[in-house]
C-alpha cells in the first residue's frame, strides 16, 4: 500500500478503507492550508480527495502524536482511533459527523464534541479529564480507570465496562443488558436504577455485596 500525507501527518494506507498515522511534523501548526496538496495537478488532487473520502478507519500508530489536523477530507470516516496518544487533548469537530466509533483511551481529552452525535462505540479507558458522558446513540461504553462519575442520556446503551471506576450510580438505561464494574476501592459501591429491567448480567471483580440492583445476576469474576 502507499504513503499518504495530510497536513502535518504521514500516514500508511493499510487497506482500501484504512489509514494508520505513522509520523508527525510537529513544526506545522497552521492548518489554514494543507501543504500536502501543494504542487498537485487537478487530476492528482482529485485522486487524493477521492482516497481520503473513501477512508472509513483512521488510526494513530504513534503514541507521541501531539495534535490532529482538521478532518474535512475524511467525509465518510466511521472510526477514529487515537488510543494511547497521551498528548492529544482535543478532537477536531471537522471530521465526519457520522462518526460511529471513537477511541480516545489514555489521552488528555476532556470532552467529546457534541457534533459527533452518532457515536455507538466509545472507549475512554484511563481518561482522567472526562467527568461526564451523555451520548443518546451510544451502545457500547468502555471506561475502565477513568474519572467519569456521571452518565446521562443512556437510551441506547447495551454494554457498559467500567473497572476501577469512580461511577457509583447507573441511571435509567432501558436497553442496558451487560455491566462489568468494580470500584476504586474494596468499599466502593454501585447502585443500579430499578427501571433497568433488561439487565441480564452484572460482572464485578469486587464483592458482589457492593452492588445494589433489582435486575440481573450479579457475578464475581477474576481476570
């Protein structure tokens, strides 16, 4: 496959619909123009634009990545994966608003842009600057070792994973089926809203007595 440049990034095209970020030119901070397009003929620019528009998955392969450029060319992007990019603090709002999967574990991200209102899968493990999550379309939320203490708008949530979590309450979530939870200490407790009648299983690495729920089988597990 080929190498592709986009603003300050060097990317590797690993499939017809996937790009991996493998390098960054941190000296480029002005995103008003894309230097990668300089010198391209009209035909080459059309090919370049078509390529970026066909990308469904954009993934970072370098942990020291400092920032993401505007994503206006990624018009059909479905998955953005910057897990373990510890210097990333902000997700640009110019990527495809239909983004369905966002992975920002171990980053400095402090909020999820509201423009991404179609997200169905979110990974925020080890995110210490996020306090609340509320995305009505969210179906899977993975947030172990995070600082999140509040969940809202859980109308679509089916699966929740929150180990070593500060979360103490799961509010009404009509479609929630499976929960995996443990607190930050052996005395941490979790209360599950009694309206969550679809819950079938609550798994925990801590004492089952720390969980209060009128629905679902509570099971202690060991990883």
